C-alpha cells in the first residue's frame, strides 16, 4: 500500500484491491477489467506471491494471486509473449528468484531503493533518462538516372500518360468514432502499412463537419476505419483539408492501433468456449438473433452469457446488430443501405474480436423488410497446433 500511495501522491493513478470494498461486478471480473484497462500492471514478486502465481499454494488459500497469475499468463500467451504491460517489482535482496518465469525477461525494479523507485517512476510516466534524438534529414547524392527500355508488351505509345493503377481502392469507406458519430464517404485512396493513409471526398456539409471535428488540432479521437473486408482501429496523427477542381479532399494519417476487447471473452465458462460466444455474437450482429439458452447442463445463467455476447471495452461499447438502425436511415435507397450495412458489419465483427478475417459477407434485400445474409469468417488462432475457428452461416435478418 505504501508504494501505491507514494505513486498516487506523485501523479500516477495507481489502484489496488485494498481501495475497493466489494466491486459490484465481483472480484474476478474486477481484476480482469483492471488489468485490461491499465497501462501498466506492477507485479510484486515475493515468495508467497510466486507460490500462488504458480498454483502451488494450499487449496483455498491465496486465490486472488492464483487468479491473477492465470490472467497474466493468458494475456502474454495471447500476445505471443510480447510484454508491454507487466512490470516485476522487488522489495528486498534475493527476491529476483521469485519473479515468475514468464516475466523474467522483463526489466525489474527494486522499489525499496530511491534509484530503483525513480527508474520505475520514469518508466510509468514515460520519462526515460536518455531521450532518443530526432531523426535528421537523409543525405542525398547525385545519381545518374537511366531510362528503362519499354518492351512491346508494356509500351503505351508516346502520347499516353503512364499512371499507377489503384484497382484495390474501395469506393466507400466507413469512418467510425462511436455509435452516434460515423460517416460513409467516397474515397480516392486507402493505403495500409505501418500507418493508414486515407484520402476521402466528403459529399455533403455534414460529412465535412464530421471530418473537421476529427481533424482538430489536438486529434482527440480514437476512431476506426472499415473498407472492403477490413476494419482498422487507429488514432489520427495528421489531417489536412484541401480543395481540388471544386471538390473537397480530406487527407489523414492514422497510427494503427490494436483491436481492444475484454480479456473476459477469452475464457471458458461452464461449457461455453470463446468460439461458442463468438458464434453467438456473429449471429447477433448479422441476424439480430437472440440466443436460445439451454436449461440445465451446467451452463452459465442467461444474464452472464448475454453479457459475454454484448459486452466490449473498445470503441464499440455494446454489441448489437447495426442493420435495423441503418435501415431507418438509408432504407429508401436499398443499394446504398446494403453497401453501408456491409461496412458497418465488417467493422463490428472485427473490432469486437468476433473474427480476425472476413472471407465472405453477402447482403441482399429479401421480402417484407428483411436482409438475406451469407457469411464466413475466421477467428484468430488460440493455439499454434490447432486450426483457427471458422464461423459460417446463412440466415435472414428482420429489420423491423
């Protein structure tokens, strides 16, 4: 507690279980949510903690540390061992041997010493002792340029301009801030690498205003972009508006982020696997389907399963079908409605971690205000020796 109080007194929002009396969501879920939402997790490595982390404690004793050990191990497993969050801390000589094996490659800190505490404080407040200097301009040397010969197959003739083809550029892009702030915009360029490059052509004043809010001087918004079968979360680092040939052009660069979701969705619970929940979530998004919960059989109660289907900690706060709402807005233009709905469904499916890849998503209008759906997608692999789970189904979504 002394370390937590010192960090809080010096501006670090440090939280520990002793500050909570009884969280309404229960201790296991509280712990999962705290780990998920924290920038860093300090792991106090003592003999008792190590024994409980490894699951070697006597039955019924130290359950909190055992559960935390499971959650930490699962998180590192899901991220292929990449550790950007968990920091081992020590309180005395000899405690290094009590660092859990999966954390021993990380830098640890002796917080009982002033220099060790300072190093930790610098780490969590992003104040390194040595700052990397900015990258200078690259030297440019004179180089003789050779003109490549044209072959008969590629020659376009002397009067034809050579242009790069952009056959992979989508016609429509979804820019999504939250459920009350999104827009479908024509695009002239979408390029994904270390950054996401966007060139969008807003075609009415509302869309121009929406983009202007996103491209303010402070770039405050985490957003997501959906096009074709992809959905990319990110944060705007640069945005410029210009006008060409009487038309507005909005250009932006986004730092690509990670798909955020609750660790709670990657555990087995009383017979429901993560794949079971993903199947139910996909059917909720695409078919607006409510699951038929079985009675008995040792499965979770209806409310818990429902929270696993709909709960999410990312940009999408509640998982539900976007189709009925979009039909109210765009139903008078069926072709546009289907194109917009497809992009929104791709965004929901990927950002909620229902699937990692969308292989097929065909939407077509049915009778009596319905949409016919044909879908196939693949989840990210959970184990190296097991094929990733595929979700595939056809169905009908009622829009009213």
